[in-house]
C-alpha cells in the first residue's frame, strides 16, 4: 500500500505554526505533496526541508512570498525534476517531480485566475502548455500521480454554489472543458472519484463569511493519475479535524501500488 497526501499549505510557515508537521508526522505517508509554500530557500528551516523520516525537494518562486511546491518522500528519489520546462511558469515555482522505480510523484500548483483578468489569461496560458506535458507523462509508460491544487472544480458536484459561480475563475466553461480533456483525451484519472462519488466532498473554503462553518466549499485539490495506479486507489479522506490552511489535506491510499517503486 502507498499512502499519498496532497496539501496546499497557504504558507509553509503559517501551516507549521498551526500544527501541520505534527499532524504529518503521525500519518505514516510515503509521499506528501505540498503547494503554496510562500517561501524562498532562505526561509526554509531544517524541519521544513527534511522533516524526520523524509527527504524534501522544492520549487521556489522567484517572487518572494508567492507560490512554491514541494514533495516529501519517505524514500530517496531516483531522480528529481524541478519545473516542467516552461520559463513563464517555472519562474513561479509550480512543479516538482520525483521518480521512484516505475512511479513518478508530482506536486503541482496550477495558477489561480481569481485575482485579475491578467492572471486569468496567465491561467489559460498555463493550461495550454501543461496539457501536452500531461500527454507526454501519460505516454511515458510510467505510473504517475500528480497531486496538487489545480484551481478548477470539474463538475457541478464539486462545489456548493455552482450556479452562481459559472462566470467565476475556477468554474469557467473553458476550465472545466480543459479538465475533461485531461481525463477523456489524455487518459488520466481523477483518483478520488474512483473511490468516493459523494457530493459535498470539498478541499477548499473561502475565508469570507461562514464558508468553512457551513461547508460552502470547492473540490479543487486532486490526485490525477495514470490508469494503472488509479485502479489501486481504495481509500480516500479529506482531513478537516484541524485547519492548517484554507485547504484541507487530501489523502489517498493505493493498495498494492508499492510494486511500482521497483525499477
């Protein structure tokens, strides 16, 4: 069994103060993918870089206090790739890939377009260049788990107030259609939905109003995987007993997937 966690931290220093690493240390996860570090290399303490029992690899944004992604692994990777080869978005610190045998574990932080039209256009550019990269991953013959904040709710079931959000970033028709292409054309799989078809399974809540208290959320954090490892997903959970961030950690257990760690 492989246990993989994805968590947007909304600031690694903030999440640490709220107990994220204490919680993480008790999970016995093989891999923990984190996003939105909001830190540079100089801000990372030894415990952030390598919590007990883990190797850490990170992609920092050039802009201070912005973006960032990382992968913690309980075993040392065979290879590490920082960035996916697009200068515009590699400068924003959005992608870390770690290879273990036949398995690649990737942490990705896809852009949000909610702050301005300029950022929405950047999000569309990201989607345009990231889709062929996903196709290359699928065609590689490796098993791949891409964890992260994709900043898109795919279907109406994936957010509480879908009717009023159809013209808002994160639920635009173009974004939803793009994610459908990831699944239907590229052939990747929403591993969470393989296991849990229920409504109101959200991973992010606005800090405005009573969104958290009333569970007015969005499911925008995913494990998007190749079909082989998706078939092994057998348990999922969204951890909401503590709040480390405006996102909740998403955990999926893949029964029998440890065989992919062998070369």
